[in-house]
């Protein structure tokens, strides 16, 4: 897929599986020493940090959805709250 084919999806439009998978992947990265993408203050729990990052729309992952008709769509995550 080309970069032009990538659409944007709001965090609120992710399904539970996608949300859980993203938080899990990001939590593992944080546990392995990756730097948080947001200001975290005293928070040390990687699951909480990953959830906060996802809710703010700063996680730089792309979601790939495969539809029953075989069509594949890729989405970059954003948070509409971030743009208000």
C-alpha cells in the first residue's frame, strides 16, 4: 500500500481488539526501555502510560483492517481531542 492509501482513524473508533493489542504492544516496548511519548510525571506503570499515549493519539502505529470482501484498509491513529 502507498502512503496515499493510509486513512486516519480516531481513537474512539478502534474496536476492543485493536485497542487492547496496541496497548499491549506499546506496554512491552516501554518495559524494554522505550521512552514515553508523553509527559508522565510520577507514573511508572507501562500499561497506564500506553493507555494515556493511545488516548492522546501519539502512538505512531498503523492499523490494518481486512474486510470480508478481501479489501484491506490501513489507518493511522489520531485523537480528535488533540485538535480541539
